[in-house]
C-alpha cells in the first residue's frame, strides 16, 4: 500500500511541477499543444487525488462528485483546445519553438511510462483494480506526451507549423473520450479499448 501511495504522490508531484513548466513554455512559444498538455496535467492532478482517496478507503459521494468534476474539466479542455487549434490552423498561427517544452514533454513521457508500469505491478500485487485502472490512465498520459512531443519536434525541426495544433487535436480526442466515460459511465474509460 505504501508503494501505491508513493507512486500516486510521485505522479501528483510531477504533474504539479509540470503545470508550472508547461504554462511558462506555452506562453513563451504560444503553443496550443503545450497549453493543452499543461491543462491536461492539471486534470490528471485531480484524477490522482481521486485515486489517493480511494486508496485511503474513502468511498461514497465525494468520489462520485470528484469524478464528475474531472469529467466536466475534460469537456472544458476539449472545448478550449478545439477552439484554439481550429483558430491556429485557420489563421496560420505559427507557434514558436520551445526547447524547454520539448525537454519537459520528453521527460514526462519517460516518467509516465515508468510510473504506469509500477502502478500496474503494485495494483496487481494488492488486487486493487482502481490502482490498476489508474496505471492505464498514466500509460495514456505517456502516449499523449509522446504525441505532443512529435508535434513540437516537427514544428521545431521541419517547420511544420500545423503539427502543433494537430497535436492539440490528439488531446481533444482523449479529453472527449475521458469525459464520455466519466459522465456517462461514472468511471474513466478503459484506455485499452
């Protein structure tokens, strides 16, 4: 159980720092993808808090309310990113390059994949399906970081300015899927489906 909490607190800590780093990088580069990934990190903080509550054996209405709030936050994220990415593509907005943003997102991908593996292992050892499910959410966070990284690198290296807002659309797809799972089914979606 201690390892489960340690993994969740590491995830929380990483995402708290990430929100600050990504906000600064997104503002400096005017990047839709970095802004969206920063907002996603903020939502992931809430999701990890829900899991900590669950591991603490706190059940009931607080968990359902927290999940609903997270679902609404995903809807807001999808709406924001759709508007921003569409605007960026329509007007030909070219985000600047962000070496710090690229570095942070690359590191985040590695860290999230490692945390996901640890959570899956500890969740299986504990027989805790909540921790195992959250391990899949953390894995998807690593996949999202990789998608955003590709968009940022293509923008920086190849000058493909449209790759930045397209990476934002990847986040929109994820946000809509998560909102649907939470608001319609009362639980995050199974990322393997």
